[in-house]
C-alpha cells in the first residue's frame, strides 16, 4: 500500500497515485513496519535493510493505480499475500465518490507479481486478473478529498492539505506525490495524475454502474449495494 489521492470537487474530479509495487516473498513484519512508518527513505536503504533482515523483495515503479473508466476516474491500493488479495478502490466523478473494499483469492495475483510481469498500461483491461471474491461498499461521499496509503503517507498528505487550507487541486495533488516520493521508499518518484470535468446527471447511479460492471468482469460478488 502506498499513496492514492482523490478529489471530488463540485466541477471537477482529480485522482493521482504513485506507481510503486513491492512484493514481499515471505514474511518480514519488521521490515514492513519500518517501510510503512516512513523510517526507510529511499530504495538503496530499503535494499540494504532487506539484506540485513534476510528479506526477499521485488520492487517496481510501473504499476498504474489510477485509470479512467469511461468518463469516471478510478484508483486503488492493494495488499497481496499467498492466501488473500485485498483492494481498496475509489470511483470518482465531479461531486461524488464511492469507496469499495474487495477481497479475493491472492494466489493467482501473487504468481503474477512473482513473475515480475510489467504492469499493464491500460488498467481497465483486467481479463487476466480475474479472481472470485467479494466487493463491499465502504462509503459514499460527496465533495471532498480522500487519501489511501500507509500511516506515513496519509499523514504527509493530510498535513499538506492542512497547510493549503483545505484547498485541494491538481497542482497540490502533484506536489504531495512528489514530496512523498522524496521522503519514503514506499512511494515511487514516478506518479500519474488524472482529471475529469465531465458531470454525470446522476453521479451515484453512474458510480454504482461502474462498480457493478467491474464486479461482473472480475467475478466479484457485490455485497449489500446501497
């Protein structure tokens, strides 16, 4: 899990994320704690510390965590183990957002990560990523800013939003991602930021349709749609 920042303003939607993907080939809770608490600042320090602790990692900076689905924007963070894959996803349009928690079988996705396959450039095409699982709506939100990340990146993002007086826009999202990339190895220096000003006649219905389509495509069961 690293950093996704989503803004649903009244006239626009903006979403940005880093591209880091770190796969732990075996358990190393001490290294995970140090990494996700911001103690490890850069890639070399991460590799050195992994060597000291006997941890085996695969690190890439090419995973796209945000994409367009039609006129909507989507972003997610993931946590994959041998048994389970967990995703937190957000669907976004001007004036509204939908957060979803998804759990599925982690074996196939871990195998893909272990093979070091290059992340897809077109994230909506997920035919090879199918895994039966469950999607549960976490929350519906109106205008506002949402941050997904570990404790360190979330605090960094919200501190920057506070310094800006809560006035979040595309330049601020880019600035936060750049600062995070300089301060923690859990975030890549590369990032992607997307924007849309296309308003939906019924934003909630549009977001729910997108989620339902993703559930059908990926074999997820949608629990308690609201």
